[in-house]
C-alpha cells in the first residue's frame, strides 16, 4: 500500500510538472507572438501610414501649387495688359499731341499768310465758266530745289508738291481737302492748275509762276462754275 501511494504521488508530480512546462511554453510563445504583433503594428503601420499619407500630401500640395502658378500667371498677364495699355495710351497721347501741334503750326502759318494777303478783282474774261477772278500779293512759297529749274508734273516730285502748295495758299484749301484735277503748261516757267475741294462744291483755276530760288508764286485765281477738267 505504501509503494502504491508513492507511485501515485510521483505520477501526480510528473503531470503537474509537465502541465507547468506546457503553460510556461504557451505563455512564452504568446509573449513572443504579442511582441511580433506589436512590432509589425508599430513599424509596418508607420510605413503604411507614410505610404497612405504621402499621396494625400502630394495631392493637396499640387493643387495649391497649381493655384499659385495660375494666380502668378494671371497677375503676370494682368501686369502685361496694364503695361500694354499704358504704352498704347502714351503712344496715342504723343501722337495726338504731335498732330495737334502740327495742325496748330499749319493753322498759324495759314492765318499769318491770309492776314498778310490782300486780294482784288481781276480784269474780266470771256470764259463763261469763270464766276469771278482775283489777284493777290501772294509771295513765293519758297523751295527746296536747287540749280536750274525744270517743271515736273509727275506726282511725288518735289516740283509737283510745291506747285500744289502754292495753289493751296492762293485758294485757302487745306492739303486734306483738295483734289488736283489738272496741271498744264501756262507758258515759260508757268503752270495752270484746276482743283476742287473734296466735296467738289468749290472749283478753282489757279495760275502760278516760278521765281528763281524762291519757288512758285500764285498770280491769279479764277472761281469756276463747274469743273471743266473732270472728264478729261
């Protein structure tokens, strides 16, 4: 009976020891597994978080960058528009001032010439187309030509330009309001021109003579009833 009790006691002790080892082993394995899970969660979770966050940050940053670039481009375009408008405004202002000054100088010269010119009726003529005729103390208009003078009727020549200027002085027409219909030889160093205003409501036949080194000088103006050179 005593041997059986001893065997039973030993057997129980062995079972308890085995159970304790098994529990210890399971606890150890459980601890290692928990540590692994924590490590995976900490390190792997951070990587995932970084990978998941980076695209969002990129996506949020890029639109802002695009907005900033767009705003800067808009500001640049607006600045260029303002600069262009300013330059256009300054150019238009300069051109306007230049035109005004030129017109004032032209008007001033014309007023001086007209104030100094005295006209008087000319002798009658048998031409039924002449309404009236008058002469005046017109001076030669001056010239840029040098050397022996040869009359030039072609448009654009200096002689033709000065002829038309002398005709304008005699008639009072402006450069922008005169049509030259005819220029013809009126004798040695003399020309006869037929002109109208743009509306063709005023028709003149003007006689001019060349004065050496002084240019063309008007000598006689005839006011015509109709333009007899219109159909020539």
